């Protein structure tokens, strides 16, 4: 149960109703991770746009790679909500639930390429020990695996975004949607 008041669609007014209507029109329904921000509608719009820019905009990273990073970060943080949403999204690309379960338990055993393995290692390291990145250039391993600076930027953006959203979800008690988050990604 959410730890703060959430304004449901039926109770919404003015800017919040407009924001909800826009999300329903574009995505078919409202996700709990966006509704948790109902007391500050401007953040819903910014959050939704940031998500689209990081996860769906043109990038040297594939959508599958971005979803893989999302899962790895969410596992490292223990965020069940994001794990459910993004394992479902990743499975749209991998079409292999057993491989995804391996990714969640021990990504080193998930039949990843060297590049994907480097991305996952970087994601966990940046999630668990961000201060270490101030003193050491951990991006070199990514470069050594053929990733461009733009790809490295996008990897960091995905990692940072999921650390951000994992904390919103976990701190505010966001619960999984009734459909278990499988109909869409927020």
C-alpha cells in the first residue's frame, strides 16, 4: 500500500486530470509509478518524458540492452515492481524466461556477450558503489568492448534512471498493478 496519498483519476482535477488523460491516451492506462506522484503533477510529466527519452529514443544501445540494464539495476536494488515490469519488457526481445531468470539470479550465467556482461557489471558497480567511479575510470572496460562514448552515456542514463525510480517505488510503497505490470511499461 502506498505510503502517501495518491489521487485516483476519479478524484483528480485540473492539471492532474489533464495529465492523467494524456497518459491514458498515449499509453492506454495509468501506471502506479506515475500515479504515486499525483500530488505534484508536473513531476509526472517530467518523469514520463525522461523515461521515454532514456528508454525509447534513438540510441546506440538496443531496447533489449536498455531493458537488460533496467533489470540488473532493479535486482541490485531489490525493486520488485521494476523487476516485474522490465523482465516482461526484456522478454519481448529475448523470448526466453529461463535466460531472464538467470540474469536476475547471476547475470554471469545468462549467456551474455562480453559487451553485455561488461554493461551488467558496470550497472551493478555504479548502483552499489557510485563513489568508486569518482576515482577510477570504469568506463574503459566498456570502451574495450566496443562501446562508444554516446553508448556509455546512455548506459549511465539508464542506470541512473533506474536507481532514481527504484527509490521512488521502494520509499513510497508503490504496488504492482492488478495486471502484474505485464500489459505495458510505464
